[in-house]
């Protein structure tokens, strides 16, 4: 359950909201860090490869499973 909660943020974050150096607290209380390099956005070092708007928020597709530290 902790891994799923680490992939979940309460709210809707559109891609244009992200800025280099931001961090966001996830449902499990841990934080993820945003970095932007060469026009690409990363969450804890994993690139966001797609963002999908849904009826109840946003899904950001990344290339890895994020593991809480």
C-alpha cells in the first residue's frame, strides 16, 4: 500500500505547474522532488513521458516505479 500512496498526490498538478526544485508531499507523507533539465521534467530522477488529464485529476506517466525512502 505504501508504494501506491507514494505515487499519489491529493490535488491536480498540470505539467505547466512544475518548476525545477519543487517538492510535493504524497499521500503516504513522503515527498517527491521535481527537476527540469533540457526541457524535460523528472520526478525523483524519473522522466515524465506523458501527462493524461482525467475527470478527477492528472496522471503523469513515468518510466520507473518510485520507491519510498
